[in-house]
C-alpha cells in the first residue's frame, strides 16, 4: 500500500497540481491585497470616505460603531462590505485567468496554422520505395544511396 501511495504521489500530474495550488494560493493573496489596498481605498474615497470593510448590518438591532466592536459583543452581523471585496477579488482573478487562457489559445492557434515542412521524398533505385532525400541508406532494402545518382522527386 505504501508503494502504491508513493507511485500515486510522485506522478507528474499530482506534483503539477500541487504546484498549481500553491501558486494559486499565493496569487489569491496578491489579488486580495490589490483589491483591499489599491482598488477599494480610491473607490471608498469617491463614495465619501467609505471603508468597505466596515460596512455591515447588525442583525440584533443594536447599533455598533465598528465591525470590530460588533464582533467583540458577539453580535450577529451581515458583512456586506467584505462580500463586495470578495466579489471584486473573484472578478479580478476571473479576468486574469480569462486573459491567460485567451493568450494560450492564441499561441496554440498560431502553432496549428504553421504548415509542416514538406519532406522531399525520392525513389530508391534498388527497391523503388519512397525514402527521404537526405537518407544515406534505404530503410527497406538497406541499399546505399549515392548522391551522384539522379533522384526522381516525389510529391506528398
């Protein structure tokens, strides 16, 4: 069982997945910082110095000065400001992934559009099989190909 687990854990896909999860977690932290520290402060300033982290509704009917004081009093709260930040996090991550996938698809399309170089095939004078022009020996009859022989070009 230990051997099977080792084989499973060391598969290339599993390691790539683990690396992707780790990088994704780090990327999520960066996006959260961008939203909380760069995007939301100017939006809050434009909306009259609103701090989105402090937007909440106390569900017990008591008014609290801040979310921290409401949590200190163990009051049930609806934290819609934090929800707005989370939605912005999601939208930024989704947009970045969209751009990355779009670029990958563009690169794949370019690779698919490239025509394969045509191989110039010639006839072996011994067995009349088609072989590449650069071949020194025929792969079918192993006859040595002489460069001085006149080669008849075949098309693919």
